[in-house]
């Protein structure tokens, strides 16, 4: 009975005191794991499964792999935390063994505490997970304009079981590894304080060289990411990664020497414990530079993932609704479907979309345009759109129709639209604003000073990198095929307002499906964009949170281990007259400096990483201000820094708890002597 009560008390104490760091990380991990595994039960994913079923199924099949990889990383985090806990309880274990407790019973006790702490973390984490899952599901649906989707409470027994099994298994394996390390340790050795093991300390000259080389390598990585990576130069990515990683390690290897030089120059101007704090910080940074470099790189990955995921998810715009359906097939079959009473009653307008490839002997001459545009002539797709069809589309959207003379044309592209290449779109518009001409049918034709991007079809039956909108008479002289490409349909505004856009399209789509006609639906475009936003945003944020947990736990636990190994120094300060508040203030100063050094390198590198990603691998959508994207990234970065501040506060509280206990213990020993 004593064992059970004491084991429960020890596990419960893990929610506060010197185990609060680990327990907080474990609870957040429970939330993250459940959220990941229950992704398929969310309203948005259920909606997407009906539209983009293949893509959604592929993502859901990848989730167990991501989960397994997450558990693999989490194992090392928990193992590291358990080693710290074992160090803090060395004397306790030694006393148990000296009092006659067998090692098997001691290890069984540790396993019991592990199971209890797992249960407590699950009892706290799962309700939080359910609340966050519901909140994020509703917020995502509302943000995406799909508030009309029927909400369903998403509880996933599958996610709950896997989360519970995974978290408990990781803890039990970590406990087993800890027990193995204690198996051959004698009780007398456990009663002695642990011996501090530092990495090889470089000389002052070596530190200076390493620091300068590290700064140069980081600058090279930043320049590479800003100027060479966007051009996808061969080897640019590999060079960036190598120079960034090596630069980070060299900076932290040389940082201790730089701190030492600064202390030497300001020794006589400092009072109190300032020099002691600086020397402690120097020793910690110098002795643990490899661990700090690894933690900094993990924080960099976290910062970049969180900023990228938030900005992509929140700036992903749904394509403007230009067409609700595009029908393909025999004209008689199409008209038969349009005359169905149920579909006819909700149809606002239907029109033929005349869109065709240009005949080879009538391809326009773009020489004048290419004088201003630094691109290849192959950029121009040889397609043409009839003005009457495009104006019918614009009228259905509530826009002003275009007025084109016989010697005028408009340039069109749907690949630089809502999700396309903003840089390309802006470059083309700058050229058009200069007032350029092309040659069509042997005649000079002026291009309007605007690039038009409204989709000509409902989804992806055809993708036009570029095309010309021309008067109908010019169209039929250029077109390879004079038949309509499709029949476009737009639903009545009253129907959409009454039922909601999604339900209105669903109902109309059910009628069209019965006919067997091939068709495109605007709903498919919404689903594709939303799928991109959800998967990219959610998974990026998840990975960012995971790296954030691991890196912070490494930094926090490493500092607390070093503080425990330096406890005799604080005892000496106490005996020299330093009060408990003085020592606690000293520790707080050291922690601030310790976290600031790691965080500053991560944030600076992270800013360049986010800019590089958006300028190379992931283009900012056309029509989305670059300022908005980077503002959201900055907000995510600010949240990242705020979390770091909160975590630093938790580390301070834990350190304060240890210093207070040490101070009380020292006072008790001194009182006993007298």
C-alpha cells in the first residue's frame, strides 16, 4: 500500500515542481498526436473526402507514418527527460537500495510511476485535444467560407487508442533505458553528486576563428537562400543546408570565447554576481556548444515551419467564382440536361464558351511584346477566347464586360490567378502597361493594359497559361475549331443565398450526375485549394510544434542538469552571504542569457529561411499582397517568441524551486552544526 500511494504521489508531483517542464511537454505531445490522428474526422476533411477523395486518402495513409516518425523523435525527448529525472533522484534511489529495497522492486516502482504519469497526461491532454480539434475545425470551415457544412462532433476512438498506446510505450521504453543505466550503479555511487561531463573546450584563439567562420558561413547561407535558391541553381539547396548547419555549429563553438573576451574587458565595472553570472553562462555555452547548436537548428526548423504553415493556410484564397458548372458533350444532350425542371429553376444563365487553339498558319506575332518582356516566346500558349463568351462570364460574375475594337485584344491567363505565380503576373502587367502591340492576321493589334485571370471554365478541363480574348469575328478567323468548348452554367443568386453555395452546387450536381455527362464543378476547385491549405498548413504547424517541444526540452533540461551539477557553487555563495533572492536572481539572469543566445540565432536564420521558401519553392499567390503573407509569418514568429518566453518562465520556476530547496537544506545543515 505504501508503494502504491508513494508511487502515485511521485507521479502526481510530476505535474508541478521540478518535473513541470517534462509533464508540460508530454501533455502538449498528447494534444499534438491526437490532433494529427483525428484529422480525418474533422468537418473540413470529411468535406474534402467527397471532392478530393484520392488526395485525401493518400494524406490519411501518410498520417500513421508521420505519427511513427513523431514517436521516434519523442522517444529521445522523453529519454532525455527521464535521464534528468533520474539524476535529480539519485540520492533517493541510493537510500532505497541502502534500506534494503531490491533493484527489481525499485524498477517496478519506476514503471508504476510511468504508467500513472501517462494516465494523468492523457486525462489532461485528451479533453484539451477535443476542445482544440472542435475549435479549429469550426474556425477552418468558417474561414474557408464553408460555415454551412453540417458540423459533427469529431471523437476518434482510433486516435485516442493510438495516442494512449504511443505515449505510454515511449515512456515505458524510456523508463526501461533509464533502469538499464542504473542497473550496475552501486548505492554509494548514487549518493554522490554526478560528475560534470563537458565537451572539449576550444582555446580562445580557436574560439575566435570558429565564431568568425561560423558568421561567414551563415551569411553565405543567407545570401544563397535570397539570391541563388529562387533561381533553382544546381547545388544551391545542398550548399545552403551545409553552410547553414556548419555555420551554426561553429558559431556556438566559438561563442564561449567571445563571451569570455567581453567579460575580461568589463570585469572591473561589474558588481554583485554579474561576473559570476557571465562566467556561468560562458562555461555552459562553451561546455555544451554541440547541444546548443542542435537545439538552435531544431528551433530554426520550428520557426520556419510555424511561419510557413500559418501564412500558407491563412493567405490561401479560394478562386473567384466565375462559373459553377462546365458541361461537355453533344449539344442536344447538354440542352436536355439544362431543360430539366429542377436544374432550370436554379440556373441564372448558361452560355457557350468559345475557346480554341489557334490555327498554325494564324499564330500571332509577339515580337513587340518580347522587346519588353524578358522571357521565352514558348511562354505563349496558342489559344484564343471569343469576346462574347468572356463577356457572358464577366456579366455572370457581376463585372463590367470588355469593350474591344477590331484592332484590340486582351491577354488572359489562369495560371497567374488566385494560386498562381505572382511574380510572373506582375511582370506581365508591367509590360502591358507600357502599351504594346502584337500582329494578328497581319494587322497591328493593341493589347489592353491589364492581365485578365477569371477562369473560363469551372475547374480544370483546360488550363490556359496564356490566351488572347478577341472580338468574335477575329476569333472565328483564328480558331482551329469553331464549335463551343463547353457550356457554362451559373446558379441563381437567390438559390445560393437561400441554400448556401455548397448545398446549392451539391443539389445541382446531383441532377447533372444522373445524365452521365462529363462536367467540371466549381466545388472541385474549392476542394483542391482547401486541401492544399489544410494539408500544408496543418502538417507544417504540427511539425513546427513537434520540433519546438523537442528543442525546448533539450535546452531546458540541459540547463537544469548543469545547474544541479553546479549546486556546490550555489552552496558556497550562500555561505559567503548571498541570500536566496540573490541566488534566484542570478539563476534567472543566466537562464535569460542562455535562452536568448540560442533563440537569437534561430530567429535570425528563420527569417531568412521563410523569405527564401516564399521566393523559391512556394510562390506568393497573385493578388495576395506580399506584405500580408509576411505579416502573418511575423505574427507566427511573434507567437513563437512568446512561447519561448513562457517556456523560459517555466524553466525559471523550476530552477527557483531547486535553489530554494538547496538553500533550505544548506541552512538546516548550518543550524545543525551550531
